[in-house]
C-alpha cells in the first residue's frame, strides 16, 4: 500500500481552491515544497482543509536543491549562448508571477522569482554569469518583503520539476500538480535532459510518471458536483474522517488501475496511445464498478410490510370486522407487529447496503457523490426518508 501522500509542485501556495478540495478527497496528505523562512500565506479554504485534517505537510527543498544543482550548472555552462538567446533576463520585467503561456517558446514574458534558500550559491552565480538571473528585493509575499533570484518562468519550471523529482525519490511521495504545462516532474533530470527540455530539443514524455495522480483525480472528479467551490471545506474533512476504511479500499483500486496501465504501456512512446490506455484502465477499475454499485444500491427495495406480515381478522368474534380490529386493542397489537417488521426489514436492507458499499473498491466514490451533490429541499427530504427506510446512504 502506498503512503498516499502527494507532492504538490511547482508552487508553495495551492492556487486553485476547487482543485485543493478535490485533492483532499484523494490524497491522505499533500506535501509541498516550502523553503526555510518562506512566508506562507494560505487562503482561508486551504487553511480550513489543513486545520481540520492535517492535510498539508511542508518539506524543505534545500537538500534536494543541493543534489540537483550540479546538473543545472553543467547544463548552463555547456549551453550558455543558446540559453541566453532564449532566456536572457536583461530589460525584462519581474512580476513574481509565473505565466500560463507555453514554457518552451522563446520568451518575452515577464520574469519570475526563485526563493534564494532553494538556489545553491554556485548555481546562482553560474546563472548570473550567463545572463540568466539576477537578485531582486522589491517583491513581497503578503506584507513581507522577500529577496528573489529572478529568472525566466521556463527555467524556474524546469528547476522546480527537478527539485520535486528528487524530493519524490527521497520520500516516496507522488508528484502532483494543478498546472498543465509542456513537461512534468518525473524522470531523471540530467544535464542533457535539462538542456534538451529548455532548448526544445525533446518532446514531452507520455505521462507515465503522473499516471497515479491523474488516475486518482479522474476518479474523484467523476463524482464531484459542478460547483465544488461552494462546498464547505468542513464537508471534505468529514468525508476524509468518517469513511477512512472505504478511502483505503479506493486507494488500492487506484493503485491497481495504475499498475494495469503501466504494465500495458512499458514500450509505448505515443502520447495519444498512452492516454487511451489510461482511459481504459480507469473505466475497467473505477468507472464501471461505480456504475454497477449505483445500480445495485438503487435496486435495494424495502418490501411492503403487508407482504411480510399477514393480517387476519379474528373470525371467532361475532360481528367483528377488520375495521373494528384496527380501531381497538387488537389494532394496537397489529400496528406494533407492523412496526417491528418494518424496523427489522429496514435494518436488514441497511446492513446489505452498507456491506455492498464497504466491500466495493469504489464505495468511497459513492459516499463522495452522495454527500457533496447539491440537493433541493424536496430531494433532501426524500434522502432522509430513504435513509430511514434503509435504502439510502
């Protein structure tokens, strides 16, 4: 069983609140790269997710940065002229915000900053000598002024990916991101790969390294309401806590689906083909079992009391009809019998339902779907009745 910890990159702060909620429904913990001394300023929703469940784990990138810096130094020194032509920082504006434009194109975009604690001195010096970086003290995080190593966003992205991959190797955490860009954290970041990536000499990988995180998010998102951003964070926290066993079974299903697709695509180099294998593994291990579980739950019916309990009037009482019986003491006894029969039947159906959900690898997804789906007043009332009858979850 995996450690169920994602490693978020390339930022410190989770930038998409909706993505953060979805991530909290799958990852037991989400580690993130936080340099020593960096002033963290999380949004309210992220704070609530964290405070309610200990969701976030901060990891200092310094040891990983020290490990990957020599490869970047070598790549810059061996390709200084070509890199300067694409990523020269002279006469370009520093905004501290990374842009969403394709990372591999020659850049006229605004510059971004790396926190100095994650850039070893030799690498910073090499970048400055090559015209690829400079120091700036003007930008702030929250109300705190911060010093930055200013670089092109494409270089920052590659560097963050390399640090993330090294951290993932050291921790066995799974890299995961909410950013869709030209390349990912996975794979060995050698000097050759760094140069090839930055200079556009290699195609993006097929995505094998992100298969688990993508499979998990595909599964979670298939049951989420369209307006997840309006779902209170405390609901997410309750789901994580109340259905821990189902969460564990679901995690195992994601692992099985991931292993399936990775085993089938060891020799695949075509990205479109890999995506097809990924979708098929998702359908087989997660989507189809979820559909079957929905149908099975919906098929549970509470038998009408009158089919499980025979009501017969006492024919030995002269002139006594059913109406008289139901209006007197005998009616009370019959009513009590009906109530006990109904209760027993409800409990039996509820046990069957709970057993089905608990034993299914996708039972957790059904919990998420039912708990977070918006409902009208009428639907909410119907759901209460269904739970009372033992046929709702």
